């Protein structure tokens, strides 16, 4: 399923009554102004009925205090999606674009109690082995490689050519992926995030991660995959695969949105008429805090399932139905006026709360900080190529994500010689998806007809050709 230009996997058919509903979180209207919807929801109570995708109903928590009550009460609100009655009864389409983000996997995101503690301990203690200096160097090296792909053009799309690719390549590095596995991992994860042919993408993702686990059992290294294998929790192969899926899911989409949204915030200060809090002179740390408050990268997620019917300030949350937390709505709750005025780092819910609070807050912040500083220092005259008010936001119920971030700057020479097999840099205003391998080129005249065409390389293989790591 490859959406046509301008379409999204969440779009309702033209003329369908569903497209007119105010409660859907997957259409372009919601993406353009989600806070208008949050304000309307909040006016009627702490939670509101919503539609995540065609045929997928849920409840969205939109008040800060109510969000904390759900997040901090695992005895009443479970995370195991096998409790989801509609999915269990076959009422949810198996090709629904939201299923990869909601279906059960044996990882610490979808488990409860002792099992959650066992899996979370393996993840947190493996992440704790990351060296911050090495992590910064890895980010800078990948950033240098990506910047070299467009620095000679004088124009770029910092979402699709930088913020979107950097976390994916970084996780290939952190997981210890060889070239072929890393290329497939990059391709399948991007398809899942974009809602494209999710059943095929999920199958490819499973296949390549199981290959990686088998490889690291034979040849361990200094990487997260090997550390998870070596952990005393004794994770089975299926559990190992799904911890890796969880780490990528929790790290790639949020990270790319955090980087891109903060860059938009900082670059918008170069244009007249921007909001007073924006400005090119603001510190990167302040820009990140602003984004976490006002445009959190994952806006609506943390799906819970009430173990019984529960009344929450007059709203009944039905047992075994999905209840999502709107981090964006909770952060804009009027009850947080004082905290919002100072953008207190401890009050927003962008990192979650309770037993499932994000275990990678520090490395995630370091990655975004390093990536933003690298691009701003390398391309000092970076400016938006469109008005800040004209950027588009990608439809979808879970994220707050740009469609693109076009910029311009003074062209300069690339610092490294690019390998001839690397994916070609986009040149048109309508940039292609950089995750897909380039189409095979026709054989030159005189080439033997039976000679097989050389398989084009993906981003990770091409990166490894430049940086022998």
C-alpha cells in the first residue's frame, strides 16, 4: 500500500461522514491545529472519545491531573494490549496503520508487573552502558555524512534528509548492524512509521532483527544487541527482537520530530512576525524544552487498558478499551499556567510518568542537542526557505511531525568524498523518500545481457563505505 501524493494512510475516503467528524486524530485538519481539538475536548471533561484510524476507537486523556492518575496507577490501567477486546474479537482491521504502534509485543512497553520489571531492567541496564562521549561522536559522524549529501546544493529538506535519517542510522550503529541488515532495518522501520504496507514492513523488520540477534549470539560486540543478550534476565530471541523494536520505536520517530521541531523553532526567529518566544538567538537547550512543552514529538500515545469500568471525574472508561494519554493536551492544560510560564522541566509529560516513564531521557536529549548543534555550526547561515507559518504537519494520531523542513544556505564543498554507490541526493523541491533504495539503472551498452545488475546500496551500507566503523 503506497499512498498517492498528498494522501496519508490515515485519510478517510472523500465524502465519507467519518472525514467530517471532529473526533478523528488522523486527518489533515487535526494535524494543522491539534490544540484547537484539545481545547474542545478539555471543555467537556478530562477525557474524550476519539478515532485513531478508520474503525479504531479510543479515549483520549486531555487533562494533566487525569493523565497522571492513569500513568501512575498500573493496577487499574494495564499496558498489555492483549486486553484490547475489539482487537481480540476481530473488529480491528489487521492492516490498520495504527496496529504496529498498538499491537502486543513481549517488550517492556506492552507488559505489566513482574514481567515488565524484568524486561525494563534488561533495557535500562543495557542503555546505562552507553558512553556519552562515544554517543556524541557517533551522532556527529552520522551528521557529517548526511550534511555532505546536500551541503554543495545550497538547499535541503532538514526533515527528510537529516532529522529523519540520523536516528535510524544511529540505531544501526548502536545495535551493531552490518550493512545488509542495517539497510533492511532502515527501510522497514521507515515504512512502519509512515504507515506504508505495514504487514509486509513488520514481517521484514522481524526477519532482519532475528538475523541480527542470531549474529550477535555468535559474534558479540560492544553494542546494545550484545548487551541485551548478555544480560542476566536471559531474554529469549523473540524477547530480544521485541526489545530492539521497542527501542527503535521509542527512539526514532520521537527523536526525528524533536530535532526537526526544535530546528523550526530556532530558524523561525529569523523571520519577522514570529511568536515572541522564538528566536535564532535562543539556546538549543531552551528550544528543546519549548518543543517538549508545546509540540511534544509524540503527542498522543501510552495506550492503557482499564481492567474494569472506571469513572474518571464523570467520564466512564470502559474495561478493555484503549485509553491514550495526550501529552500535548496535558502540557497545555490551563491548570499548569504557573509551570508553563517558566517552562519548568519537571512539570511537562513529554517523557511520560509512572512505571513506564521513558528510560532514555538523557541519551535522547544528548542526541538531539548534538544533532542540532552540528547542523547549526556546520551551516551557520541556515535559514527557512518558506515562511514558518507555511510548513506542513504530517497527519497521524500519535505524533507531532513535520512533512518537510525546507532550508537554504550558502553552498560549500563537501568535506568527505562520497562513494559512487551511495543513494543519490534529492534535487527537486518534491523530495523522494530517502529510505527507499534507488531504482536499478539500465545496463550500459555492451554489457553482457546475463550479467546480474548490482544491487543498489542503502543509506547504512553507504555510510559504512565512508566511515569504516
